[in-house]
C-alpha cells in the first residue's frame, strides 16, 4: 500500500505558486495597446499618448497564456482577454453575460465596458476582447487549512446562484459523461496493450497498463458504460486552483467563467472539491493528522445537500474517466496526443480520490 501511495499526491500542473506576470513580447504588447487605444480610449483619459500605457504582461499559470493580458495605465490595472472570433460567439456572449450578472454579489471581476458602452469588443484583428477589473490575489498553495472553508463556501454559493438564476441555456455547452463508445475504446486499449506506444509516448502508454486494474474497477464502479447523462444545471466545470484568487483569507476572484456549462452539479462540485483538496494533500501528504479535517471542512461547506463518501468517490471518478476517455478517443481515433500529458494526472486521480474519500468516512 505504501508503495502505491508514494506515487500519488505528487505536485501537478496546478501546484506551482503564482500567478506570475511575465513582460509581454513587443508584438503582443503592441496588439493590446492597439485595442485599448481604438476601443477603450476612455481608460486613458489622462494620457494623450498610448506609449504612456505603462506596461503589459502575459500571465503564467500552468503555461504562459496568450489569451490573458495584464495592462496598466497610470491609475489602474486591467485584464484583457482575447478569444478568436471564429466559432466563439456563444462563448463571448455567455462570458460577458455571466460576468455582468454574477459580479453583483459574488467575487467575480466586473467587466469594464468599451467606449461605446458594450460589454465586449469585436476587434478588427479577428478577436473578441473583453476587459475586466484586475483583482489582487494568489493561487491557493495547499499549506493552510483555513482557506479551504472560504473556497468551499464560494464554490457552494456560485452553484447556488447558477442553479437559481435563469440564463439563456442555448449559449452553453453540454457535458457528456458517457459518449457510448467507452466500452469499445477500452477493449481496443486492452487488445493493443503491447503496442500502445504507437499511440502515446511510452511513459503515458505504460501508465495505462500499470493502472489497468484501477481503471477497470472505476469503469465498473461508476457504471460508465451504461451511464445516463444527467445535465440538469449550469456548473463551473473547471474549478481548480488557477481559476481562484485568494487574498487576506478570502476568495478575491472566481475566474474562467467560460467553463460554465450545462452538466451535473454533483459531479461538478465533487470534482472541483477534489482538485482543491488534492493540493492540500500534496503539501501535507496522506499521513498528516490534519488531512481528514481538511476533507471534512471542504465537504461540509461545499454542498447544500450532503453526499456520502461513496457518492463523492463515484462522482469524481466519473469526471476523471470522462477526461481519460477524451484523451484515449483523441489518441486512438485521431492520433492526436495534444492532451496526453494530462493522462498521468487523471489516472493517479483514481487512486487519490480513494485515499481522500476513505478519510471522509
Ligand atoms: N480579473 C482578473 N484579475 C486578476 N487576474 C486575473 C483576472 N482574470 C484572469 N486573471 C489571471 O489570468 C489567469 C487566467 O485567466 P482565466 O480567466 O482562468 O483564463 P484561462 O481560460 O486562460 O485559464 C488566471 O489564473 C489569473 O491569474
Ligand atoms: Mg483558467
């Protein structure tokens, strides 16, 4: 048992402290300046020259993002987000609608309108642009217990609002937990277990083999092959540490509202809880006496209705399997391995959630 525990709760892509702001290369800084000068001139009132826009930074979360920019004027800091126009009308519409309505009573950054009083800008450069107030804060690093309570409360509060408010649902994507081909994909993986490195890099291919029984057990336990999709509410589907900012023991910002989609609240909340709690475990390891307390603090504050440990375990595994099968599907059907680097994180997650839910019992 000790052996297998040594391979879990390792630092992952969300374990690096941050955010880090990296000076933007000149071409990107110029692009942001051009947009601000053309559509957001009112932010520069005291300045007659765009070169006086002080500085522009890219933001480094798990990678240096080419979508989000921090820019500073003489008096303020803002975040500019860009989204390609092609195929993303619904995305920019839901993003602007959610920021506008949720920022009233949740820690969600408000939108700064353009000079025509519009929530977003259709730029001449092929991108939609949205400018947000900049919020100070850092990512939760897992050391302290106390922030878990405020993160869990924000989690619960956001889902409460999303469940109660009426939004235009046609703008949102639906999450499919089971696409109906998982059985076939899994049989394919087993039949080709000796040659999986034709599809994935050897370290990822061997992960699938090493954890074969764990995956198989999760497939049976979740009943994934026959699972009915239960998409009944809007949920923040990407509740992880880089989508939250913490300041003075409070959640100062909930970010990435683009990932709000129609899905199953229990799965979404259980999985988001898991992402936050695993970072606590990364810092404190499974033998820390506080670990069980951390799990309880989160679980008791994140849910309006309590779930038991087995339900949480099953919901987290459904989401982990959904993510694992997206990677297998892309690899086997399209020879696309762009997301395969996340495979170890999701596969180890199956073991990690067993450890966490055992503490919750
Ligand atoms: N309003 C904001 N105030 C401060 N930082 C922000 C704000 N919006 C985004 N960020 C920073 O940018 C990062 C990426 O933003 P996010 O909205 O999550 O976009 P992405 O979809 O690229 O992950 C966040 O982790 C955070 O550090
Ligand atoms: Mg994000």
